[in-house]
C-alpha cells in the first residue's frame, strides 16, 4: 500500500470508527488496510498515491455505466446551477417514478428514499402496516441494509466480519424476524404452517449478492410467491443489486415473478445516494400522506440524485446494453473459472449476467451455509495478489464482483491473465 493511503488511514482511524464510513470497506476480512481513492474514470480507479486499478467493485454495484459516464456527468452539471435541494416536488421526481414504473414490471407506484437501507426498512413497515401483522421472514446471508428488523443473520459486512446480529437490536424486535436458509422452500412452508397468519411479509434478494452471488432456484422464488399469496402476506423483492443489473426490470422480469413490493437502490442513483420502494398501487396508497403509514425524507428525490439516476436509466433502456453486459460477464467469470481450474484449484463461479463471485470450494454454493464452507484463507491470498496486480475486488469472500459497460474485452482479458498468475501463485 502506498504511503498516502497509509497516512490517510492512520488519520482516519482517529476520527472515524475503524477509519471507514461503511464496515465492508475496511479490508479487515482480507488483512489489508483500505486504499484511499482519489479519482475514477470508466473502469479505472486511482488511489491517493496515484496507483491505477481495474475496478470490479463499481461502488458495490451502482456504477453499471462505469465511472464518470459523459451523459451522467453532463446531466449533473446542467442541474447543479439550478440548486441542489428544495424540499419541494420537482418534475424530475415524476420522471423518475414514471421511468421506474415503466421498467420494473410489478411497480405501479413508487416512493424515493436516500438509501437501500431506507427502502427495505420502509417496505417492511408498509408490509406490517398493510397486513396488520408483525412477523417477517428473511433468508440467511441476504442483506437488506442495517435496519433493526433486518440485521438478523445478515450478509455483506455482517457476514464478512462474522457478526451474528448486532448489539442494539432489541430482542423484542428481533424475535419477529424468522431467518431461514435460501433456496429451501420446504422450511418456508413449515414456517407458514406454524405462524401463517402472523407473517406480514417475506423479504428476499431474488438473486443474492451479499453472501457472494447465489443462483436462485426459480421454483423456490415461485414457491415464495405462492405461499405468501395463499397466506395473505406480502412478497418483497429486494432488488437493490439485481434491479437494472440483470435486466432492465431486474430479477422479477428475468424470472417472470411479480412481487408485491420491490426495493431498489444503487444503480437508480447513478452513483449518488438513492433508494426507492414501490409496488402494487393498493399497497403503496397506504403510505402517508395518501394513507396512514408514515415515512419521510428531507433529501428524498433530491434533484441531483434524480438527474444522475435518470441519465443512467435512459442509457440502460437503449439498445443492447444488457446483451453486452451479459457477454462481458460471461467472458470474465468463465475466464476466472478456467484460470482457477488450470491452476489445479477447486472453485465454484456463480454468475448471472454482469454480477458474479468466485468461491474456493469443490461443492455447489447454493446458500449461506455452503458459501461459508469455502476457503476464506485462499480468498485472502487471491485478493491480495490481485490487488498487487492492479485488480480491485471487493475485500470479502462474501461479496459480488460487478462488470460495467466500460470494461472492454482487452481489460477483461488482462484481468483474466492477472487471475491466472495470481491463482497459480496461491
Ligand atoms: C446494498 C444493499 C442494501 C442497502 O443499501 P444501502 O444503500 O447500502 O443502504 C439493501 N439491500 C441489498 C440487496 C443491497 O445489496
């Protein structure tokens, strides 16, 4: 690590807990200190010491167009001179709502918030208010942000740092959250037999990305749709990662499943802080001020965030972006798998389109338990040797890598070549 990153980190730990504003950035799980980033363009990052990296974190998902896409930048610049926040409705928010409704099949009404955490927290509140029930079902290793009810057996940083839950979440609240293994419909049906009329909603990442990428069994997702419908509870798809990532309409479009509520974030902000939740009109109409369930936000629908998001969605809607992303994803992830096998390593590479993960294990990775069986020490060595070669990956075995439209064939081939060298050396 360069001197400047080192010095900045030493300064940061004095004034920010752990030196970072989000735990996953710290690099604790892979035994490195974080790089401080000073600039990004296309698929590249530069750290404070001027080192250049090929970026497969893409800000944990949002930068599907790469960094500083010219149309996003010009749209931001144009808005900037008109003021940065009014706390009053704008035309941009209507355009954003219409764009989301147009692209995401099950969404008939939508509310903008400032993060994925807020989106999931609000969707849960709405499901409880709408059904008049308290219990929710989530899945082990799925991450839905850090709201109290959702920090039970959560993925992402909670999984990376091996935290079972979190102090500060009242037992009285946590007991309403039932956490079950992903891809296992039988246990969900059992839970409904036991608590059926107490369950407000089932929240799921239809394509989990926070325990590493897991390929959903489509029958499992369809089963969730049926069992929730049959029991009068709501199905919530948390598409904060998969939304606009795997297809214009997310996983629900890819698999043809219609959830009651959908959480969005990451990509819809085009790199600015945004989240959204939406769904069936009859349910969304319960939100204040139309209805009686409360949720609010000073900066919600912020004009700059809307401008960046709308510019991003406009490009994603055009032409054959998803076919290209699919090709890039396939090239990268199959290349990584081949590289590992030719180095004599057992790996499982799970990927859908432009999101994927490599697990150092011989067994299929279909849920959190099997993800945790992968060789974490091996991942650490892989991570560190890749970083030395200028490839920037998420510093955890339980996160996704993302490809953007700015990753061209040459960059992908170069990354695979680096992986071949790295995998042979570990
Ligand atoms: C990132 C993420 C969140 C939380 O979003 P923030 O903007 O970090 O609060 C929620 N759900 C999923 C599936 C995510 O990947």
